[in-house]
């Protein structure tokens, strides 16, 4: 009987084979197109429009030959023989995909992944995430046992849905990558990139999953997407808003609230990408919960025990009044509802008031 960790490893290997084959196929496709475009007069110093035009022409020739049209004899042998190879790669890709789905079906979350609420997700998307992340089990402090995802936040970070802070600025990976070194955003040094652990490939896997959810899901994920878009419309009037194409700006489509703009009648690319991000985060959070039904095994620190973990604002005043010292050197926090031991951070007289107010 295979353990969960073994199933995840087998799935990971199969997914890597799928990805490798897919990459080889794309490289060959691109080479074939480039070969014909160069023959048609393409060279790198041409202006962009002309380069695009020659590539489109090359694509047209390839499509004509593969769909059985007469003519283009100068390229026929090249295209036909390359496509014989491409078919082999495509068949291998399909085989790996189907095997990955079969392995994913053995995962305890398979039923969750194929439930109607997750429409648009499915077994292959699950296989991709497990292929990129491994075992999603929460085993804090035991990386040697595989999965080390003690909270959904770890999963967000691994799949590049978490922002990164550097020199008092916090941005998402694509902003650091595209605008780093420009627009008053510092360029991230290599050491910071490595601390961030950002991967364009993993981000793109999540984006593809998001696109598929957006197309097929009319349940919780579409709701999350719409809620985020509506909130963005209310909170960010400075984003570039234009009329929603679906409802032509009136917020209603087919007599109901428009499912594209959430009833605001407006669209903005910035808001769309932001809403996609939040929808993808919800998916990973739900996947993590389904994978770890008993929640995190990490002991949560009690509120108010460190600068990073301050008490809720509503009780801060009460904490300040009720800090006590005990002979054992532990500080007790008291509020109306409970008394909890707080961590003594090594200081002789650790003051919680200090941790709330800052030094
Ligand atoms: Zn609309």
C-alpha cells in the first residue's frame, strides 16, 4: 500500500515528465516557425510589426500544409516531417497527463477537487499543484518527512501568490520583476530573489488554473472574484476603469446582476488581475483545508505575546491595564474573558505594554 508521501512523489515525477515533454514540443514548434520566417525574410533588426507579419505568414503556411491544402511545396517536407515528431511529443504529453490524473485520483482530496463547487479545477489542476508543491500535509518542523505546509500561507508563498517586502516596499512577484529598478521600485538583488523563492513558472500554473476557474466556475470562486472586483471599484477609483463590455456599463445582464463586473458596470485590468489573485488564493486555501481536515498542527501563539502577534485592537487597552508579573518570571495577560501565559522573551521584565506600543 502506497503512502500519501509516495503517491505525491510519483505524481510529482509524472508531472515533471509531462512538463518536460510539453517544453520540448513547444521548442520544436517555435523552431519550425522561425525556420520558415527566416526563409521569408525575417531577421532580428526588422521592426516589430514586420517581424509579427512574417511570423503570421509562417504560421499560415504551416497550418495550410497540416490541413492538407495544396501548394507551399518548398516547405512541405520540412513541415510534414517535423509534425510527425510533434505528434509523438503530443501523444507522450497526453499519456503523462492521463497518468497524472489517475494518480491524483488516489489522493484523499480527489473527491473535493472534482466536487461541483470546484468546477473548473479538477484532477489535472490538482496534479499540477501537487507536482509543484509535493505533499501538502501540515508537519511543522519536520521537513525531512516531506510536506511542510503548516498553513495556507505557505502554499500561497510556494505558488507565488504572496507579496514580498524589500526596503520598506511590498509588491507581488510580477511587479518586482517587471518594474524592479524603475518607477521608484528598487531592483531585487539575487539574494532577495532567492529568499522570496519566486518562480514565474509556478505563478503561471496558478494563473492558468485561475483562468479555468473563471471560465467554468459559477460558485464560490466566481463570487470571490466578483466581490474583489466590487471592493476594488469602491476603494480604488484611481485604477483605469472603463465600461464593462458584457453589460455595457449598466451593471445588469439578462435581467440579473452582471457576472462579469458584479453590478458596478465597470472594468479595469488592474482590478481583474487583483480579483484573479484573490480567487486563486481562495482555491489554495480550500485545497489546504481539504488536505488538512484537522487544521494546522502548529501550536498557535496566543495573541499579545510578541510584536509580530499583537492582541486584537479591541482589547489592547485592557491588556495594558492588566499586565502582571509572577515570581516564576512569566507575564500573565488578563482581559475580561481569559488569562493566558505569555512568552518571556528573555528580558527580565518583559512588558506587554511595550510590545503593543513599540519601543
Ligand atoms: Zn458588467
